[in-house]
C-alpha cells in the first residue's frame, strides 16, 4: 500500500528523516517506489524541502506490511495495517467482522453460514421431485440459521413447488443461466415471510399451464427480486398485498397476466392479505402478455404510493398497464411500443360503497409511447403525462369525468383523440434565457418564444445589464400575458353546420383540430381552430363527429400573437442609465424580449425567462 503520511507537503517537515518500521517485528520494512514492488529504495528516507521549510517524500513510497513511522528517531506514528486479502493458514474461528450497517460485530463463521449451496443438500439433476427435495432442504438449512442466500448452480432445474421463508433468498448464476422450470398448474414459488426473495435466475412455466403462477406472496414486507425473469406462466407473479417491495431488473415474458399487484385481504380465503404500498420497481421488460402486463388493482383494500421506473412494455396484446382504483402512482422513464391494445387503462374500482377506491394522482414522467391506446374511466383525478414523447397514440376520452393533462409533451401528427376530446388539457412550462451584447441605442431582440394557435402564455423575465466599458448596471423584472388567436380555415359547399368544441378531421390529409368558433353565411364561411395536428388540404372534405361537413377553401390562415391587457410589470430594480430599456412584446407568431442600450456603450445583457402556457 502507498504510505500517505508524507505523500503531500507537511508544514515544517523539510529535511526530516523518516524510517518505516515493520509493525510486526519493529525492524526496518522493505519499501519501494513502485506499486508492483520491483524498485526498492533505502530506508530511512530524507524528506525534500520547499522554500517555506515544508517537507514530503521525494517520490511515492509503497510498503507491503503493516507499518509505523519513526521521524528523526524522536517521534512515532500509530500503526497502519494492511487490508486482509486471505486467511490461508490462519485460525479465524473466533474472528468477528462488521459492516457500517451491522452493529454489533458478527462472527465470521456466522456470516459464512449465510451462504448455502443447494448442491450440498442432495442431487440436482433432471428429476423435478428430487430437485424440489434438495432445494427445500437447502432452504430449510438457511432458514434455521436466521436466513441467507441459497445458491443454485447454472443450468435448467426442474421443480414442482417451493416455499421461501423470511430473510431467505434463492440465488442463481444469472438470468437465463439458472433456469427454474415448472409444469405445475399451481403457485410454484411462495414467499412466506418478510425480506424473502429471488436473485439472478429465470422462472419458466414452459406452456402457460392453466392456473400456474410463478411467484406468490401475501401481506409481505421488504420482498426482493433482483435480476429475475419470469416467462410462460398463466400469471407471472401475484401479491395479495405487500409493503416496501424492491424489484430490480425484473422482466415478464409470454404470460397471460404478468403481475397481479393487488390490494387484497383475501377475504374469501384466510383474510390475511393486505394493502399494497411503497413498491419500487426499477428496470425490466414486460413483453408478450396476452391479457394484462401489470395489474395494479384495488380488490378490497388500497394500492398506493408505487414507483415504477425504466420499465419497457413491448408487444403486449392486452392492457400493458391496468390501473383499477389505485392511487399515487409514478411511472418514470418508461416506454411503450408495439402494443395492440391499451398502453394504459385507468378506471375506478366499481364498489360505490367505498371511498378509498377511486383513482387519484397518476404521473407518467419522461417516457415514450408509440402507437396503442390510453383509456380512462371514472373520476380520473389528477392524471398527468409530463414530458412524454407521444407517437401515434390514441386517447380514448369517452368516459373520464375529469381532465387528463398533457404537460410539456411532444405529440406527432398521428396522435388521435376519440370520445370527449375537450377532456384533454395541454400545458407547457419553459425556462430559458440568453446572453448577448449591445453597443448602440437600437432595440435588439434578446429572446423569443413561439406560440401555437389558441395558446395563452404568461411570461416572466429577470434581466441583468452590465456595462463592459464602464461601471453602470441595470436590473429589471418584466412580465406579461399573451394570446395567439385561433387559426382560421375557410370553407365552402357546407352541408351541415359544425359544432364548436368538436374535433374536425380532413378526409384526405388526416389533419385534425379543435373547433373553437365558426362564422358562416349560406354554404361558406370559416372555422376557428386550435390543437392543430397535420396540414389541411385545399378542397378536401372536413367533418366533425356531430355531422358537420364542408370543403376546405384555401390554406389555413394563422393569426399573430397579441399582448393581453396592460404589461403587468416592468419593475426597474437598478438602472444607472435611464436611457437603457427592456420590453416584452409580440412579433408575428412569437413572444419577444427586446433590450435597448446606448450609443458607444458596450452592455452585456443576461436574461432568465419563465413561460407558462396552455
């Protein structure tokens, strides 16, 4: 190890003599100037000096025994011990060890007993019954000493049913390296106690046998699944309640239902189930589930405060995610692709006698959805898609009672709204800024922000000005409200009037927009549009769900941004030169910040802008 005491300059140590002593023998230790121990140097060493009398080693010094230092034959340091790398030839039967989280110290023999190798308890071969007996014996041995890890070998291991008690984990050699295979139409692995779990293995049900469930638990606390794949069972996992479960890199493939995560007391059974809460699931793939990928459902008690992150849903035929009566859910950085049905299906539990079974507060944050449908039914209180990339997704808005919010989302032209489209609300928040220099008294654009037709915006800015060829400064706070009026689409050959609030669709282009106003005289006129997706084509038929129909006459006419009301605030905190100026104004389809300096004056401008829009 490298000797650190004089590795850097030490005050007043210049010219001192440092002797390195072997702590075991008190003799001079062999020391080296390289980490490999090939370049020996003499011991003691004289420290080099700088102009201030500070001292340090002339080069890095390495030693391979526990050591202490004698300085000028007068002072002595404490002992620095080498880290243990082997106990070969030593009697460590009475040794104790501890980690930062373990108090008091634990005997080394007890720690070694925490790892049990299943192959030491019988045969692991091709017979499911024999393998089950062997693994059960190993699990029992681990449980008898307070829990630990039961290690399985690599390969395909057939089994029937297993129970894993509290604090015991069944551990393989890696996903798809250790494969536990069961053909039982029952619960094949049951977690029976807290802090039980699985690591580094695959559970394979072969043919999704009816009534087969790979993993089952009831009213568990602190269950752990780490690097686990479950495939080809009717149900991948089923929990009648759980608290503080931790799933890491857990994948479900080819199941009818991937995961039943239920708030369920199991009242028809023994009544010992529970609510499900505080689940953390990070990483994994939910693939090829035919009915439901993940089912978060209130059965007779709550499901709440679950965090699902970096999960990918691929090619699921049913609901990739089904939420029934669950509350306070977060889906962060998740992706949905290739689904043929619902990416997410959200509904209240149907028991009207309960008050805690209505969906509330679901956030989908920083993710991607490609194709598929998002369906909503019931109160749907506080459901927000935040910074989502939406491509070709259909939002079925036939049944929700409240608004679904798309905040700072990016939607392509193929995103579609069906049902009551007015129950989708779009919002945008933006923070930005700029920095630049003026050298004259001409108003100069410092920042801009575009608005879509129909968007309302509130803008707040903090602007700093600093003269580079002088000492003058300026500090400003400015805010204002803006509107970009709806676009106008002229029509003729109208058959039936349009209905304000409905979505209009172009028969040829497939473009869509929300109708917010109309004006017609006879068979011609115009409609005012917001939420425009795509480009309407001249002379194409346009229609709305209420039967309104006409032909497009010309191109869409977009309107300019206007400032609404008085400029709320232009507060000058500091302004050493009265001629300097800051202004928010409208410029075509954009909001614009302009700054004005002074002739022959070099001014550095810095702005921080915050925008909230519909």
